[in-house]
C-alpha cells in the first residue's frame, strides 16, 4: 500500500485546508497505514502530527518541503526531505530554522545530509537545467548526490505531472530511481474552492468571478487502494521505493519524554539542592518577622519535595529572574494560582503571599503523587519585558532560550470578513456579514447559522453568498498568521 508522504497541512499558512487531527482520522478510514508530514519550510506541526498518528495506530514519517537557494540560479529550488532517524529529524530542524531565520538556505552550508532521504518534485532545478544546459543539470545532480548520497536521492513521479521523455532518460542514465509521491493539501474534493480563496488572501487580491473557485490547486486525499493501483499499473518501481523509504523512516521514535530542564549555574561547584536550601534559610529571616518551628518544618518539607521531584534548578532559575527584576526596579506581580501555597516561593520573593499566615496548601502546587511541572506565573510589565528576556538569554545562552510562536486562527467573524474581501464585497457588506454573527465568545459559524436569522437570510440571498459561506466554513479555525507570543519563553538545557 502506498504511504501518503507528501502531505501539506494548514501550518503551511494559506496553502492547505488540512487539519492534522482530522487528516489522521480520515486517512485511517481511507486505508492508509503510513502517513507523512511535508509542510513548506516549517516543522511546527511535527510533534502534534507524530502523536496523532501514534494515537490512531498509524506510522508517522516527518518530512519537509524545502525551498533552497542556489548561487547559480535566481529562483529558489524545491526538494522534499524525509528524516530516516532522529539525526535526520535534527537536520530537518536545522534546515527549517536557517530558512525561517535567514530567509534562505544553502545546501552547500551542510557537509552531509545523509540522514535524510531526498526526492526531487516535478518542479526542480535539475529539470530546469535539462531544458537549457545538460552539463549544468549533471553537475547539480552530482552535487545533490554528494550531499544526500546517491542511494538516497530520488526523482518524484506523480499521477498529475508526467515527466518528459528527456527527463526520464536523463534520470535513468544517471541511475537515479523514481519515487511515488502524491501531493495532498485538502482532505475532501469540495475544499478546492477554499484553496483558491487562500491564494487571494495570501496575495491580497480579489476574485474576478465565481468560476475562479474551481481553479484552486487543491489536491485531496484519495483512498489508499485507488492511488496504489495507479502506481502499481504505471510506476511499480516508484511505488516500491516509496514503500521502502517509508518503512525505514518509521523506525525512529521522537523523544517526547526527555527531561530537558536547564541547570542554574551554581557557584563554587555546589549541588543545586544545597545552594537552594542555604539560600532559602538565609532569605527566610528577611522575609518572615518571627521565624517559628512551623516555618522551619514547612520549609524543609517543601525543599524535600522539590528535590525529590527534580525541581531544584527550576526554583533557582525563577528566583534568579525575579531577583534581576527586583534589582532593576521592574515591577512584578504578587503571585497567582497554586504557587501562592509555596513557602519556598515566598521566601525567594517569587510570590508575596505568606502561605503559613493564610493557611495555604503546598500540595495544590506540587505533589509527588501527581508529577507535573510547577506552574508559576510571572507578571512582568510589557514595556520592560525585553530587558528580562535579554538577561535570560545572556545568562543561559542564546541557543538555550527561545520565545514561542502563537498562531492567529480564522475565527467566525474574521473568516467571514476575509472571504468577503476576496469575493469583492464592500466594507459595509462585509460589516453586515460580521454583524449577523452573534457576539458570543468562541461561537462557530455552524452555531451562528442556527441562532441567527439574519445570517440565514444572508446565506440564502443568492449563489454568491452561499459560496462565500461554504468557503468560510472550510477555512474556519485554520491558522491565518504566526507571531511571537507576548510572554511565552522556553529555556532548556
């Protein structure tokens, strides 16, 4: 059975309607055993894709559709890459990061990418040169073979784009084998209209007429036996190669349960637990007017649990961040949530609530019978957040600290406005659609249609409105754009 490897999801922003959780469930029903992710230049869906496949009993292959730069060609080139092991996955991350940070990636910057399988899609630089300069095509092919190894570079064949005789002959002469690929960027045939609208959204343009809806470049997920039969009849060797590669690429396990907590740089080579204990007992006298046996017992109890659960470094890092803020007169919050139940957090000035005075439970915050990361909310004013971020990067290392991304999704009112703009509606007409949706928090278009008579009347008015609403239903909830989260920061080892 053909593995579906070339799957573009909605994380390739405005290029696909494929939601990962829905994809996995539908793919299983349509007979697939192995499923691949191959988003354009990004890997943000990799972990959720991998876990969704595991939960559904499917084999997952992690790939990347990479646009790479060549110094001898102005336009970017395309290549499909699939990780054969964990090292290959790390190489995909490196390639994606270079592309996203620098805007371009040069394969020549990498000595070897031999832990990746590479597939040349129908639109690739070799085919480009074959029409113009055979020597250059040969030179570039040999370069790619040196990077990925000869046995791991294939040329892609697809039901939709046939190779020319010259291309097929060239690859045969160069001993490059075929590889069966089938690009999928929608799940059902009816979603092709949404791809056409996405193209306009991405380019900030409008449709000239409704006929354009049928011109979207959407390719849906065919049943596994149907697409397998096509390659069995027409490209048997390509099918065999795709199955062999997928089989190897599904052997590696994504290490999702590692403990990657960073370490606080403790002075004098002390143990983190010893330093934390000494610090807390020193600070206790400054934070509590009358230190009684109750405080000593509670502090020792909490420190024992913190050490048992492996969070000594965690508390030292949070203390260090808050200490920097206090030394630099940056206002911080008094502490919210269950962290207020920790005496350790109070004596370290992470929180400003004395849990003994208010009889607050530490077990609501940390409990060895229920292993979870501590959750301490740090309130830092946004006008000085950059100072704290810069301090953390300097202290723990640029490559150990990262801000997290957040995805803006197309909610009910926003998606109607977006689609209305592509359909060429005026601002007042778009407002009418938006106002027809009730102001209920997180309302869906389906629910709005049930509740709002004015929305139902708008949809029923004419064919254009029916199409507009149909497309909006498909796009609703998909990622629209990505930005930097206002406060989320990751520190790892």
